[in-house]
């Protein structure tokens, strides 16, 4: 399991007084999707959870923390700052915003949530991951991921002018979109079950929560283990979608985003 083995397990201990943790991922926020931004902002403002964990791909693309003062990025940061002033907000990098670093985290008051994290909360261990490192069938992507996870590659990329980084990010997105358009969504790589079970075994857990695949649901991995998959968010298309997973002492609950009528949280 070469790609998944690169995931080092980190630990997050939830305070005993927490009653609910809300998880979401794959917002893909961008100026061209204003309704999705509004739905996410409403979720952050109205959630009654003690903490919000964002499991990657908050942004459609993040080219470096020096972009955080740009108009749209600033709007997102203000929502994060306001939420973090009231509750814990933690961020795990995804495949679209892996360049988001310490400066942005500090600016927004967010806690870093490395991939993968073992969440100790409500008497259980739950493994949290963005999910891309577990999609082992996508060999081409795993090569790309190994490259961009290299600190030397990131340091070199950040030396480029911001405009050039934006241009390269657009080119990479366009290439990814074209590649996906050539294949049916049913054929897109999914999380490798053996890799997921190995990760759970190392963590002493029976529950994995991740995003990335855009295939929401609860998937059995074995008679004793499951993975819960978060939805991507899209409120600008013909069929709005987006969900959250809420963890509490009662277990795991999947709920639609508040903008879809989940009611006050």
C-alpha cells in the first residue's frame, strides 16, 4: 500500500465539554460559484456545533497564503475568522488547497488538521482524511500527489510570482476537467478498501470519514468497519447539493446543508 503508507497518523483530542463536531469538505469555493459561497457562509454562521472540521478542498484552488488578501479569498477568510472567534475551526488540506499554510491558518484562527488524524471524541476513535491518498487506482494522480507533497517542490513553487501560480493552477484545473470528462464518473478511482482497513487498523478505529470522491454515503469496509463519505458542494448548478456529518455521543449523523433546509443548527 505505497500511497496510503505515506499517511502519518496524528491525534486530536476533543475537549470533554464538546457535544457536537461538524465535518464538511469539497466546497471548491471560487468567485464563479457565488451561491455555493453563500450556502457555506450560512452553514458556518448558523451551525450550533462546538467545532467545525473542514476536510480539504475548501477552495477550488489555493496558490499560496500570499493570495489571502485578494478580494474573494479575503471574503472567505472573514467568514473563517468570525466562526473561529466563536468555536474551534480546523482545516485539513485537500488536493485543491494543499498549499494552504501556517500564515493563512493563523490569519483565520484555524487549527491545523493533518491528513490523517485520529479524532478522540465521545469515547470513540474516528479516522479523518481528505481521502485522495487512499485512491490507489489513480496511479497518475498518486505520482502528482507525491510530487506536490515534497517540501522542495512547494518551496520552488512559492518562489514563482503570484500571477504565474494562478495561471498554472488554471491550466491544471482545465487539464483535470478534460481528463474527467473523458471518463464516466462511475469509473473514477474510489478509496481502496484494503488501504482504508489498514489505516483503521493502525489507528485502532472502526470508522473512517473522508471526502474527495464526491460519492456521499456510508460504505461497509468489513463486518466491523465503515467509511462515511462527505458530499461535494454545488449550489450554482441545476441540482443544489451539499451535506455535513455531525459527530456526537449518539454517533454519526449525516445531514443536508442548512441551505437545503436542514433547519437551524
